[in-house]
C-alpha cells in the first residue's frame, strides 16, 4: 500500500506514538485487503466502549492511546454497558472502569453518542461518501441502505481511521468491488423482522464474500427489517454489504428448512423471565410501534427496551416514552441488549427477544437461553 | 519430516508453537476466553483447546468488531497464539488485533496445503519471510 511521505513519517513515530500505532493498524489492514492507497474519510464510528467486552486490557490500551491521540474527523461512539441516569445493579468497580473508558474516548474528541444505530440519530452524508464504521450492523446498514462506503471495520481499525482521517482503499471502499460475488436465493416468505434476521444469520454463515446478493429487496424492506438483517449478517460472518443486484454466482437456497434450522439453533428455550428489545438499539419508529400496542395494557414480565438517548429524548417530547414506561417498559439509554452487564444468568433464566444478534450473544456470551419471537408476537403475548 | 508452506506477510515477526488447526471461523469476542486463551464455545470444534503459544491456523474471524480488542487482551494476559495464519481471508478484525498485539500474522497462498495437519506438529511462522516451517509428527 502506497504511503505519502507524511504518512511514512507518522508511521515512524515523528508525530507521536498514538499516530504511529494508528498507521501500523492501517498498514496491516492495507496488506490484508490488498489496498493500493489510503482514502480520506468523513466519519468514523467506533466500537469497543462497553467495559464488559474490552475489559482491563482495552481500558489500559485506551488510557495510554488517548494521551496524544486526537480524532481528525467526526467520530461517534457505540453503546457502553449501562444507563448512568438509572439506578442499576452495576458494581462501583464496573462503573469506575466504564467511566475511565468513556473519558479516554472523549479526550480524543469523540462524540459520546453511545449508539449502535448512528444512522437513526445523525444526518447521513450523501451517497458515495467514504466513512469507517466499526459495529458490524452499522457498517452493513451504511453500505447497503445508505450508499456510504465502508469496510466492515474492527474497533481498532475504525479508531485508527478516526485519528488519521484515512482508511485503506480496498474492498467495499472501491466502487468496482461493491458488486456481489455470492448470492442467497430466498424461497420462503419473509413476513417480519425476525425472518430477516434468520436470513441474515444464514447468509453470514454460508458465505465469506464482502458483498452478497439477497433476493429480498423491494418496498417490503423497511429500516426495522434491514436492521435485523444487517445485525444478524454481521454477527454470523464477515460479509459487509447486501444488495439486490444480481450475480452469476451459484445461488445458495434459503427455504423453510434453512429458516427452521437457524431458528432451532438460536431459539433455546420456550419461555423467559425478561423481555429484552433493542439489538440494534430501537429507533423512533420502533418505539412508536410499541407505544401503539401498550395502550391500556401492562407488560406481564419485566421488559428492558434499549435505545439511544437522542431517540429517548425525542420519544419523551412526543409522549411515547411515557406511554411505554407507564405500561412497565423500562427504557434504557446509552447501552444495548447485546453484552450489557444488566442482563446476567444470575438474574435471569431465559430471555424473550426478537433479535437474532442478541440471541447469538445471550446464548454464547451471557450463557442465557433465548426464546426468539417477532416483535408483534412478543407484544401480543406479553401485554395484558 | 519438515515441510515448508509459503504464505503472505500481513504483520511481521516470528513465532513458534504447536499447530492448532480448524476449518471453522472464530468469533474472538464470544468464543475465546480472553483470560485463559481457551476456546469456550461448545459448538466450535476447538472447544476446550488453548490457543496459548500456538500457531493458530483458521479461515478468518467473524462477528463482532470488538474481536480486535479480544486478540489484544489475549496478548495482554499472556495467553495469545505465537502466530496466526488465515486460510480464507485476512479479515480486518484479525489484522488490526494482531497489529497492536505484535502477533505475527500471515495468509496462506493455497489454503488446501494445510489440510490434514496434526495438532501435535510443531511449527515456526516466519511472517517476515512468508514461510511456515512444520515439523510433522
């Protein structure tokens, strides 16, 4: 990968150790993805915020890195572990360590958005803009639904791009490579967001290409379904984009049998004692949908609903947040269903959710069984 | 018997260890215990296997973008592989994690050369020179 003289100097440490580390990361990615050069980006979105996931090693790295690192483009942040404005079970030690991580990011000039759905709360740049998005679901949404150009970045590569303002020009940054080289043919009805999640999980497992053609587009693919699809696709594999563009590659079939197999893998209990919604975090349309269902009713089980604080504030102005909370829904900001320490196997025996991504991590990381259902069914069964 | 396999350098360095081979991708965040280096996903064929001081040969990483920090954590806790080889593609998570953890990383030029390896084989990954030297047992 070609580096300018300034880039070379930065790599050699002339402008500080953090910038040198950032270029070392970009160089490795450039080699891995066969990039010829670096390209300027307009926006970076960073993951690796939740202490539950990056731990003491990540905390230590960020403390050191933030001493002389400053972002050079708009940079937004993924969710952290909990909502600091709400009473919770989180230990003082966890809170102190989480606070230290957030301080490091803010010291670098990163906006504390604490959201895995930046496309729901920030103005989107025009199509064709180069960005660098970690958070696999957001990267796939950016590429597939908003026409932005990003690879499926890692927490560290997006951080490196935030500091340098550059990303390796390879794979999904290159318009010529944003064509599908694999395709999944859908032979079964996709009636709700869960079905799209199951399709995403299947496709992510089945292929390792950067861009996949899915025969599921059209008017029916709204943001809620696309979020579910993107999150599952990102969780199960390494693919960074889906499209409706056709390709000549062999079609991998996704029929009822495949859908049932994926559901059987992720649906590991018949019931649960907590309803958890929001992986990815919910947007205003999803909160509106819930608010319409709760009129005159109460949740029959504890219900945690995760959304960005910006969305909560909007919902509060509209009176939606109050409606949901009056029905017993616990709206939690700045965190996400996925990997939050608010949901542990000590507290809960089973989780009811519509999130395929959430289900994967509850089963594998939190070790809690999951009852996987679509949102309308969950609301119908658990609002009395 | 000693066998040499050519590979492409992604992150330089030299590492020595026993081979841990899998044909299945890994999610470093959810499937590997960062404190012990042991694969903890019951559905993975490496379940219970330690990656510590190994030459890990696997297709690519999948899933969470935070997996890069998980690779760094393995190194911080002294339980990381001595070297890593990707056989399908070097994904950004693995590349960036190895870059800050100083773990030699390479990509095989022909993935099928590595099939049928014994996990007991000792190997030296010389990423600088693009070679994997395997002492087959």
